[in-house]
């Protein structure tokens, strides 16, 4: 212990040891001491020297410190000292370094020690294990040490932690620690861990990070919270930015809805703290990450929909129109609203309906445009408003029409300021930045919208008193010719190129002014400085569009004459070279990267993102158009006409196919209807069979009762009355059942008539088909004969049912005669003759009932035979359809150019005929006169056979 007293400040005699010697002795003590207290004191001494003698402690003591972490796990105090010492030698403490060279040396030293520590991945695993210790003196230094390691060698540490079992899960437990200091440092650790590593980001997200972070933000006061809220937001940005999987998980977990309370602001927005501004700025960035244009369109659209449904967009618009909001927050809010509404029709419509709280109320779009064309507003704010206006019009033809409509003479309101008036005012103001912004905004109102390009040609401007109005198109070219600033001319040229692109009418209007083409050729042909090269390139682009989309309606400026003019005045090679100046400009590639206009200074604001797409699309086709000869153009026009004719033919066939599809659908519905009718008929037959069985059972009961009554002759009069009474009751039931059969017969006859009408229609169509296909005539005849045979069988069944009706009437008459005979016989005594007469009548009625049963059974069998005949007809018609398809195939092979399209028609016809055949299979039979005669002859033969049987 005397040694430690000397180290810690005792006045020992003799020369003082150097720092390196002292550290060496301490390291020996750590390695050799058997007592825990001695090792603990030695480690504590190394900790006190680790900042002053960082190099010496790091090089001599690191292995001993790591060994302490492995062996002395039971003592939290020595573990804490060891972790603190390692943190001191690895962490790059910026406060102690004054100049850049010293800071660089410190960074290199920290990276060197970090490499030494992580050479063995088990050291990192050991550190992760120590983080499970709940003791504050172990857990907190461990968190700080791991954070320092990640700062120095993040990629290597991420790889080790990623493969370590439960490595990320152990770090996520830090967010649940009740001690705020550990939780807050855990946030910083996770920030470093999740940087630029999608795999770790996904693991952290699925460890319920979103839920925990949002809870912490709410507990800390949301936007009014402190630095902890900022750390949570930075971690959320790490997890969501450029990670589509986490973005989808965030949306599906309904976490977007929990962001809405963040943006609730009061009426008094003055005096915001710097921390609140930072927090709200990060919150807005978080919203933008979810709807960024670089995300997949489907994911962006889904998030935009959720933000509108939960009211987040409405809350952002409230901040947009609020007073007292700091300028940078207002700018970022405008950018956020822009991306929330970009490409979403519902959100764009809502934004168009937002009004500013002014008197009178004005649309939010108008208020924003007023800021854009106001040169006193900050540059970043004007860029944000332009971006908002561009996003509002992106894929929004309805919004484009509303903006252009404010410029038309019929809709101008002199008492209010409209968006069109502000754009025109900015277009022709003295501020070049306002000129450029207004020109780009107006170009977006015309983007990919031919209708609005034509409508804008109607706009007339009053330049001065006493002079006639000038069209907007002509006024733009007039300003160009006056030689204004480069930024103004670039904006106007971009507007004109967008306007006349793919609009031959606008090209004609532009060429109609005799001064435009000479001005463009003069601009292109001159040898000007570097600043004017971009203007020359845009003039070449404008002239090239006039050639490519020229409809040759003006005799002096046809395509051929314009190309001759270029060849004489400019030269084709020179023209193409000037056209290439656009894409070679350094600001062109910067503007092509992303839709948001972000420029370091107003002077560099020259290109619009959508315009760069247009240049990329047109540069090649214009170059080809300039080099083409008149013969090549004629050939192309002929090819275009041929293609148009071909397209027209294809369109006609498509319409025909649609009609046939509709017919097929209608026939399918008819097939379904007939199928249901068939099922109903089968149900009816089943019911009839059941009723016949009931008749049979009732007859057997009646027969038994009558047999018993015949044996008791002593009470013949009373018994005779009872028998007759019982027989009358049974006959009444039979009468009702036969009446039910008659109703069913009438229903079947009605259905048969409907089907006969359909069969006649199909038979006429089959006859027409037979005329077109001569080879299939004999098959059609056979089919018709078979169908007539089926009709004959149905007619026979109808005759049997009529005969059954007649027998029923006879039975009813005999039943009515039975009771009267019983009354007459009551006056006299019962004799054998009366009893015999009664028995004979009973036997006759019994035979009639038996006949009724047999006829009903015959009806059922006839129906079964009818179904078999229909199945046979189905196979015959299928053969007919097959032969017909073969014949159509042979006819199609003789055709040349439109073979495929005609084959489509043949297939559609075949489907229609096949469905018609299916209707026939379900009972839609065909009848004609020959079949009726055959059926009548069959009925006569059967009647003759019945008469012969009766005579026998």
C-alpha cells in the first residue's frame, strides 16, 4: 500500500518515476495482485492517469483491463473502473484538443485503440454481455464505451453486433431502463448503430423501436420537449430514411396517426425556443421521409392517403396559414405539404380548398404565389412556394385547368387577385427571379396537358393604353427579343418549349409571327460568350420543336423550309452542337437529380427538374428530324398513315370483340336461367313421383278397409254407408291431387311454349349457318330431325296428361253417383244383387286409380327418355360445331395481312355458337312442321293400339 500512497501523491524521497514507469508498475500490479482490493486500487489509478497519459495507458494496460472484465465479473466497482479507463483511451474528447492537427492525432489514436479492441470479436461480445448488468456503475460506462467504439469504427462494429446472438436486443433493452441517463445515452448508442445499415435498422424496428420512441417523445412533451426528443427523432430518421421495409412497417403499425399531435400549434406562436424549432424541423423531415418522391409510388401514395385520413395534412395546412411561425419552420412546412400532396388527387383537391384566414378569405395557393413573386421574401421561402405549386399541379389536370382558367377572359374577376394574374405579374416584372419562377410555374400548368396549351393561346394582354391587346405567346417572344437578363430569358424559353411541345396548333401560332424564326436563327448563329451559350441551346431546342411538331399548315414555314433555313443560316452540325450545350451545363445535372428546386443562390436558379426530362426526351428526336431528308419524311408519313389505318382496323375489331363478349355474357346468363329452370322441372317430377306413391298407399288402405266391410254382412246398410263415406273421402283427396297435376301440366306447357320460341330463333340462326357452310347441311338436317323426335315425345306426354285429366273427370262422376245409390238401397233390405253392384263399382274405381298411377309413371319415364334424347342431340351438335370450326379455319388460311385478327373473330363466333348449343342442351329444342306431323302420326298409332287392347 505504500506504493499506492507514493503514486497518489505521497512525498517519497529520491527521484520521481515517469508516467510510463508508473503505468507499467500499475499494470504489473493489476496482473500479479491476488487481492481484489489491490487490483481495484491499481485500476482506479490507471483510470486517473488515462486522460493525461492516453497513449501509455492504451498501449500497456488495454490487455490487462480486458482481462479484468473477463475475470472480475463479480465486483461491479472494478468493472466500472475498467470500463471508464477503456472509454477514456478510446473516446476522442474534442474539448481538450485546441487545433486541427492535435484533433486529427487524437482521432487517429482513438481509431488505433478501437482496432486493437475489436481485433477479437469476443471483446465486443463481452461488452454486450456486461450491458445486461443492472448496476449503474457497470451499465452506464459500458454504453458510453460501445458508443465511442461505434463512432470510431462503425462499420466493423455493426458487423460484429449483427452476428452476435441477441446483440441488438440487448441494446434495445436500454430504452426501457428507468434511469434516464442510461436511456438517453442508449438513444445515442442506437443512433450510431443504425447509421447506413439496413439490416440493423430492420432488426431495431421489429424490436418495437417505433412504439418505444413515440412513447418517449410523448412523455418528454413532443415538440416542446428537450434534447431527448431530438435524439428520438434522429433515431427515427435513421430507421426510416431509404428503408422501404421500415416505412411500410411504420405505416401498417398506424404510427402515422400518432404524429398528428406533434403539429398542434396555438394562436400565439411567438417566442419559440431554439429546441422547439429544432424538434419541429425534425418532425417535418420525418413526415417528408414517408412521402419522399424517391420512394416507390405505391408506398408514397399509401402514406399520403393515411396522412389525409388521419388529419395530418389538415394540421400541416393549419401551420401553413398560422401567424408568428418562424421562417425556417414555415419553409419546411411548405416543403412537407408539397410532398404530401404530390401526385395525390384527393390531397391536391383538399389543398385547393384551403383558405387563408384573411378578410376576405383567399385561397392558400394565391397567398403562397404572392410570396413567390415578392422579391422581398427570403429566397428559400420562394423556392419552397414554387415547389409547392409544382407538386400541386403534378399529375393534376383538374388543378391545371383551374389555374389556366383564371387567365381566360371569361373568368377574370377584376375585384379579386387570382393565381393567373399573379403569374402574369411575376412573368413580366422587373425582378428576374420572379420572371423565372412565374415562367416555370406556368409551364407546370401546361405539363402533359394538350387542352390547356390550346386554351392558353386565347389569353390576351393589354400592354398599354391605345394599343390593341397582345397574346401571351407573343408577349413572351417580345420580351425575349428585348435582350433581358439571362435568367429571365431562360425561364421564358423553358415556358415556350413546354407550351408548344406536342401541340401543333401552338407551333402554328408561334410561327405565324414573322419575327420569331429570324430572331431564333440569329440567336443560334451568333458567336457569343459562355453566359449566352445556354440561351443559344434553348433557342435551338425551341426551333427544333417547331420542326418536329410542324403540321405544314404555314406555307412559308414548313418542315422542309425550316430545315433548309437551318442549313443555310446556321449549319446542321452547328445547330446540333448548340443544342448539346443544354445537357452539358453544370446546373443541368444538378436540377435533374430531384424534383425540389434547391439552389445555393438565386443566380444559379436556371433549370427546372421537369424541363430536364423534356430536354432528354427531345434532344435525340430533334437531331434526327434535322438530319432527315424529305424522302425519308414522306416514307415516315406513309408508315404513320398505314399504322393509323392499322390502328383503326384494330380498334374496329376490338369493338366487335367487345360486342361479342357482351353477347356471350348474355348467353351465359340465359344458360344459367335455363339451368335453374331444368332444376325446377326435376324438382317437380320428384314431387309428382312422391304424390303417386302417396296415391298408391291410400289405395291399399282403402282396399283393406273395403275387404273388412265385405266380411260383415249383418250390418250391410250401415256398413255400406260407411264404405261409401270412406270411399268418397279418398276420392276427394285423389281429386285434389289430380287437380294439382293439372296445374303442373299447365306450367310445363307454358315453359314448353317459351322454349319453342327460343328453339325457333336458334333454328333460324342454324339455317343461316347452314347456308354459309354447305358441307354441314346434312348434319343440320339430322339435328333437326332428332329435335323433332324429341318434340314428338313431349307432345305424346302432353296427350297422356290430357287422357289422365279425362279419366279423372270420369272418376269424379262415378264418385258422385256412389252416395245416391247408397241412399236408394237403404229403403229395402240388403240383398246379394246390390252388394255385387257395389263391389263392381268399387272394382271399377280401383282400376281407374291404378290407371292413374300407371299414367303418372309413364309420364316420369317419358321425361327420362326426353333427357336422354337431349344428351344425344348435344353430342350431334358438338360434332356439327367441330366441323364448322374446321371449315372456318380453312377459310382463314386463304387470307394474308389480317390473319390474326380474323382468327380472333372466328374464335369469338365459335364461343357464341357453343353457348347456343349449351342452351339447346338445357331444353331449348327446335320444332318444325315435319316433326309435328311425325308426332301426330305417333299419337294415332298409340290410340289404335289402346283400342285394340280394350277390345281384347
